[in-house]
C-alpha cells in the first residue's frame, strides 16, 4: 500500500465496524481454537499500523512483521525494537518452529506467491501451532479499492483452503464472513466500476468512512456474531481460515 492508504487505515481502523470487528473475531477464534498463554509467541505478519498486535500483547508475547517502510515507521513507534521484524529477502528472519501463532489479516492478497508465504508459516510454527488468516473474497467484488491497495486477487473458499494442504495442516475453520453486507457491497462496487470507466470523480470510498455510531455498532455485532456460526456460507465479502500445523 502507498503512504496515503496507511494514513486512511490509521484514521478509521480503531473504531470502524469492519476493522474493529475483524480484530474481535480473530481474537475470538484464537481463544476458541488454542487459548494463548503469556509465554506463547505470536507473529503478526503484515502488521500494518500494529493495532491488532498491540491488542494481543495482554495475552502473549508479540512480534510484528512488515516490509513497507511506512508500516515499519508506525510499528517502531508502538513496539520495542526487538519486536519489529522486516523481511530478509523473501524469508522471515526467525528459526524454524519458533512460533505458537501466526496471524495474517488481509495480507495474502498482497503477495504474488501466496503459497510460498503459507509454506513459511508452516516452517515457523511449532507442531500444533495456529495460523489465522483473513482475505478479501469473491472476484465479483473487485474494484478500485482492490487496485488502490495493490491486491493481486480476491479468494474463493476453495482457493484459500488449497493453500493449506491436509498433509501439513488441520483445517479448524474456513468460512465466508461479512455475509450480510455482501449485497450492498456488490451493488456499490458494481456502480463504482461503471462510473469509474466513464471518468466520473468520486468522493471518499465507503471503506474509508465510519457510519453513524448506532449503525457502526450494529454492523460490528452482526459481522462478529455470524463469523462464529458453523454453517457454511456460499458467499461473503471476506474469508476467515483457522488452521493447526501438523
């Protein structure tokens, strides 16, 4: 992402229903799948502004990783120097089997070789270690927002699960999230694609604006609650996957 996108994210992510809800449901799935202990080590990959990692510090030891200088600048303000990592080439500079958790919240869509990234997750995790991943779903929702954030793809559930083969991973949960918002998001992005092609100018994206407080709270509650249902959804704006390393 460019510097402007990091600034947009830092401005809204603490309270915007989508970003706050995503962090809440990831924390909830971590507690449900493998409750953390204070001496466990979690690496947040593509940590961005560091809000999620900072929230996890009360539960375990936290490391943060990013390869964008704007993100690293923000992370160095919020974490000790020994907690902040940057990539060494294409490798995470940590020993094999050194982590209990790896999180990657809306990260895989930013890298050309997402399979290689997941293979490194497997290398880094201890046996029974947990990987928790969120990604944007459905290429039908592709828009100028994806292009501004330098996405390579949006995922189907099958595409995401294929990155975690059964011989190496036990899939605990893989499902679409943000299901209720899908029709509205589809309509807005379809309209934006058509008007952008005509050269129309747009104001701030809906993703960069927080709704009225009552609506913001309601949307977050719906988003989080549905993410813990066991029923498989056929579509959604995002995907959440929780996998245990074999």
